[in-house]
């Protein structure tokens, strides 16, 4: 460190002494550059967030007696039905927290797979809390009492009204599993792929239509896509319990792999050159690709498609992704003769 200080061009100033009580005089000595006896020692690299005392990430990993019965990450609530620690890599997502009395009750009524129901101490009960506790008890779900501060942490500050539900993490299938499922059933493959669909309710609705019209599963990309959350479970009306959802790290590559396996890839597009009613390859092994509402298919996915088909509509500018998928799946099932009366 430099020897200069306040008024250091002269002495050390009155009352200031160097080593051994000798007053410094004359030109200050040069510093040691940090290599002297009193050199400063660095603290080393900054530790990861979860290892820093007091950091929120460390609190998120801490286990409380209540949370120990339902291990895993945390998420948000309704208005914030979020996946906690979702990794989008094809492995199981982290658990999700659904917060709020209405949201929790609706999730339990929809048979969303859950791990534990949390009720805050001294919460004023009403019909919704009583109904939620009864539903949990009837299905053997753990009901855990916890403090409001802990519930705030578990729900990441969402408005929980003293009630929260930890949803079981969803384990995604591999895209190849869907063609294997069709082969095992001795059926012509029919798969739905979603490109940029970010609303979990649309994912749930599409899964419901896919199951109704004989599809063998749904494929979603690993990024910028809705995942299987409580919102998707509710919209699917339980369909997600029997229809697999696969996750692809790269959707365009997954579609290319399907093409190599003998499937045709058909994209729904407003500017498609073929009307959905004239889709002659509907009876062939098929992947129907649905884009996001408004933006439609991404360029790279559209270029990968063997055929782009359109759904004729009236004055509306575009269809909701779930509605478009339902129409396309119904037309495919009609052409295949798999509709039941």
C-alpha cells in the first residue's frame, strides 16, 4: 500500500508515529505491493449462492420439519402457478407450489397429483379450507401445519391465504417413447408437437384433445414452452395421467428424427398451402405441429415441415392454439376412421 496519506508530502503529522514509536520524516517509503508482512489476503472465489449464509437461495434449500415430508424445490401460486426448479431437460421437473384457497381446492378437485397440503397455523377456516383438508385426507395426502413465514417462503411470496399445495414433479417422456407407444398398440403413429405454446392451459387442452382423437402423445421443446404444471393438469381434466408428454432439447431435431423414422411432419399455419380438409396424408404416420397463437410456427420449424396446412376461418385473425389443435386432430381422426359415435 502507498505510504502517502493526508498531508503526506511532509511528515506523518503530529501525534502519528511509525514502527517503534519513531516519527516518520521525509519522503514516504514505497509500498510493498501486498507482499509485506501485513499483505492483504484475498477471500478466494465467491461461493455459490446456496452456500452463502443468509442468501435466499440457501433458505430455499433448507429443510423444515414440515417440508421434509415433501422434498424438492419451491414455486409460486395461482396467478403464480409456477414450476419450482423446473429444468426443462427431459428429467422430472421440480415440485410446484399452488397457492390460494380457490386454486388449491380446484387442483385437488381436478386430481392434480400432489405431495402435501400446507395449512398455516391459526388460519381462519372457511368452507374451502375444510373441503381441501377433507379431499386431502380422503386421498391419503399429507396435511401439514406450518407458520405463515414458512408458507411465504414456500410460495415465494404469493398470496396463499394460509393454504398451499405442493404438486408432484412431472417426469417427461423421451420423443422416441411416443412412437414406441404407437408400435406397441399396433397403431399408426399420431403425435402432436407444440412450437412456442407458453400457456399451460393450452398444453392441458391440447393433451385432452390428443387423447380424445387417438394421439400417442405430445412433444414440447425444452425452452420457451409451457410445461406440465398444475394449470396444465386442471385444463387436461386428468388426461395427463394417461397421455405422455415428451420433452425435446431441440424441437427441430426431434422432428427430423421423426421424419427419419418414417413420419410425416405437418404444420398448422395461416398461410399454409393446403386446407386441413384436403390433407391426404392424414392416414400416414403423422406429427401435427401447432404454433403459438399470433406468432404461429417459428421459421426453422416451418422449414422442417413436409406440409403446411391451414384451417379456414371467418373474420377472426387467428385461432387459439388449443382450438386449432382440436380441429386438426378431429379431421385426422375422421380421415382415419377412428371416430366413435
